[in-house]
C-alpha cells in the first residue's frame, strides 16, 4: 500500500528511478544522452508508454515493436515513391496541355501565339512546370504523411533551442563549403562531356527563364525537400535512433537528386540540414539555411554564365575561396557536434529492420533507375 502510494507521486517516482542509468523515459527510451532531445518524438508512437515506463527495452525488438517500426519505414518509402510518380505525372499532363494549346495557336496571327511558341522552346516551361508539380506533389505527400504518421504540423516547428550567432556562421560556412564540393564535381564533369549530362542549369540573358531556374533552385527545392526529407522522412526514420535517421534520410535525399555526380554533395548537405533540424527542433532554421546557401551559390553561377558566357573561370575562383574558407568551419562543426551515437538496441531497431522493408528496396531501385537515366 505504501509502495503504491509512493509511486503515485510522480516526482518521487522519478527520483527513485534516476539512480538507474538504463531506466528509459518516454522521450528517450534508449537513454542515449548523445541524441538531440528537441527533435525526439515520443516512442509511444511505436509502442504504448506503459510497455517501457519502468523497465529498459530489450536488446532485440519484439515482434509487435518490429512491425510498428517497419510500418513507419514502409510508409516513408511509399510516400516518397508516390511523390515521384505524382510529380512526374503532373509534369507530363501540364506539358501535354501546353503543347496542345500552343498547337491550337500555331496558325493564329496575334502576338499571343508567338509568345507561347517561344515559351515552349526554352527551359522556362520546364522549370515552371517542375515548380508547380513539385509544390503540389510535396503538399500532398506531406499532408497524407502527417495523417498516417500520427504527426501534427506543429511538431515540425517547436524551436526549442535558440540559435547563437556563432552557430549560424558555422553552419552557413559549412553549407557554403558543401556547395563548393558540388561546384568542384561540376568542374570535374566538364572534362568528361561524353559521360555525364550537364549537372546544373545554365543561366542566360533570358530573364524569365533565369528567374524560373533561380526560383526552382533557391526556393522550391529547399522548401519541398525540407518538409519531405528533413521533416516527414527524418521523423519516421528516427523513430528508433537519430543517427540512423540522419544517415538514411540523407542517403535517400542524395539518391533522389537524379544525378550521379550530385550524390556526395547532396548527402553531405542533407546531413548538415538534418543536424540543424534535430538540434533546434524546427524545420525553419534548416530551410532558411538551405535557401540562403543556394541563393549565394546561384548568384555566383549566374554571374559567371551571363557575364562570362559560361566561362568556368568565375566558378573556379568562387569554388577555391569557399572550399578553403568553408572547409575550416566544416571540420570544426564535425568535431564539435558529431552525429548522435547509436546504442545496440537502436541498431537492432533501425539498421536491421530497414532492409526487411519492401518499399525501401523499391524506392532505392526507382532512384537508381532515375540516376542512371541521366547518364549518357
């Protein structure tokens, strides 16, 4: 009777179990101190709280726990596959409709027909339709994903940790360094024109086209990727461990870029953005950082393309400066804030279970097919 009375006092109960280092909590059932608690979801999304409130989780997950974790992994794979299909189908539908409309105006004598014929012949239509398709598909995937992941939109914007100026500078310079890695890959690819397609769009003096390319690169892609990968997928992949969630989410994001040459810089950039999201508990900081870094790099690339006639000299100078200056901050950031460590129970619940999920295999095959389709 006295024991039950004591346990009804939550404060006293916490004090009693605080003597045991392996006692799980609802926010961090694995008692891994290296995890960023601000972005941890309650493990009760996987199994009810009372299963692990007073006892540590077993090294190996139960059948029910494995089934629940695989549900979230499978859901992520299904959502990403759906996003690719919806985006592709919408793009094709819109493109065919524009072709039909411009065809109907082909014999027209007014200036509208000439405008649409010119419009359809450049990359403006491509990036305009890509932007619309990406927004619609990402919004649909995010809405459905939150519904079936039992996640509230507010959980992506908690902002539990304020950012200091030194941290912002460090993360920004690290991001700039990673863009220099991308530019370095691009410069290397120019020596093998018969192997790789052009890995990035070329800016011209066609203002509407250049603005659409810049909008897609600097705003649409960071926002859509932020909500889908650093938001929905990262949370579902991190159910049992944040280290696995960061690495595997970044791997999927890198494969989704569709260009073989972009895998390394995209993976590294995604790891950085996932760390920012986990640390501050909000998507806002990582999305703003992604947008800012892309804008800075796009300005330099556009300047080199337009005013130097696609001469790589401007890109070489920018790459050299950012690689040297940003490299220091990248190394400093890596050693100061390494990825969270994984305990053995976390490894058994993430790494071993992910490769028993069919939709993940299907998703990786789809991404690899898209990637090799870009290689001549």
